[in-house]
């Protein structure tokens, strides 16, 4: 069964460093998403991406964040200068063209900022 | 602000009982509604989806949707200890899925 894959599964970084989280969405999906979940809190929408551009972003997704689809398969989330409060699980998700809205989630990347 | 609200719990039920989880949402143009199960440190796992008013049953799970009341629920019959997890209500509208804070369910043997 096709799945969304994310790397790394866990990254530890120093405050102020740049981090890139990678995702390979399901191959025939066209809509891509990043969500964040701080420990013990809700899953929060960060950004959606379609047709090589951001279609929607939340207030969390400030100038420190960027997304890119550098090739036909990868979808990346970059955090330019990490802060302690960026420590969280980051989930990538994708969906197809059907209108159901069902998202397929990756296993997540745990980011720990020290 | 588009919100999805859930009873925060925790909810504790004995094995074999019915667990009832509730959710309300604020965005009237919401199209699709989902229940996910999440274990600690893991990604959300889809349990049920529901798109039209009424009930939808899948095994021990029944989802109920009332768009007029902006209310979604999930019933788990014959609850098992393995059902112990956090249950997330999610609402899809205008291309974005938004999640509630989740209800932590514990099923006691």
C-alpha cells in the first residue's frame, strides 16, 4: 500500500541552526501538507501546498519556515533558525484529487531543539 | 476562528462498555469529517470518515454526523484495552483539515 515517508524520524539540533525535514508523498497525490504537534498539544496546521506553491498557511508559519518541492518526489519543510519552541513532532500529509479530504500521514519527524 | 472542539477527557470505560466521543465544529462550510486514533508519539491513524448526516458503522465503530448542530460523534462498542488511545476529531473545509485537541480514552480490563 502506498505510504507517505518522512525523514529523519528524529533530529536533535542546537537553537539557531537550520533544519530541513523531508517527506515523500504518495506518488499520485497533488496536495501536500505540514502539521506540527507540540508534546501534549493538538495537531496544528502549518501549510498546504499545491501546484508548486503555497495554497494556505497558518499564523504559525512565519518567515522562519519555508516549504519546497525540489524535485518530482520530495516535499521539504525548512526552519531557518530554530527556537526552543520549535521542538515538536512534524507530520507531512498528502491527498489526491478526490474531494473527500482524506489525508494520508507520514510517521512524523521529531525535532528537538536544545 | 475556525475551531474543532472535543471533550478533553480523560474518558475511562470498563472493557466491553460503549465509549462515546463527541466533537463540535464552527465552520459551517465543512465538507468532511474524520476520526483518527493516535498513540503517544505516533502519527494519527484514520478510524472513520463521514460525509453526510446520519450514522455510519464500521465494525465496532459508529460515526454520527449532524450538520445542523455542527456535531460529530464516535461510538466504540465492546471497548477493548487496545482501544486505549487519544481520539482526534478532524474537519476538512476549504482544502484544510483541522483537528480537535483529542480525547484520551482508557479502557480498563
